C-alpha cells in the first residue's frame, strides 16, 4: 500500500518547486531535485505541481474543484441508474 503524504507536506513541496523553478532548466529537473531532498517520488511531485498550476489558471487542464464536481456527478448518476433498475424490476 502506498504511503499517504499529508496535504500540507504536498503543498509545501509544491511551493518549494514553484519558488525555485527559475533555478532549474525545466519542471522535471526541479521536481527531481526537490523530491530527492524531501524523500518522495519526483513524478508524484511533478503531478502535484502541474495540478497546482492548473488550479491557479497558469496551465490548461481540469481544475481540482471541477474534477471533484465531475466525480460527484458520476457518483450521483450511478446511484440514479441503480435506483431506476430496482424500480423497473419492482414494476
């Protein structure tokens, strides 16, 4: 089971990368350097940084809030389909 990294730790790591991004040739190298010092995966950190950039409007993509909204709508849709199936079977 993968270890769960606390949200505040993720946010501090993302801030560290973004604050020092101009000192590295690109995002991947910055994430490798910072992740190595902090003790977690560079790819995980790179994904967190990219999501933070999307959430801040600096990069195209689906924001965290939109992603959560989509998941909630999919969950509701699934529940409604199940309820409809039960009602059809009862009728």
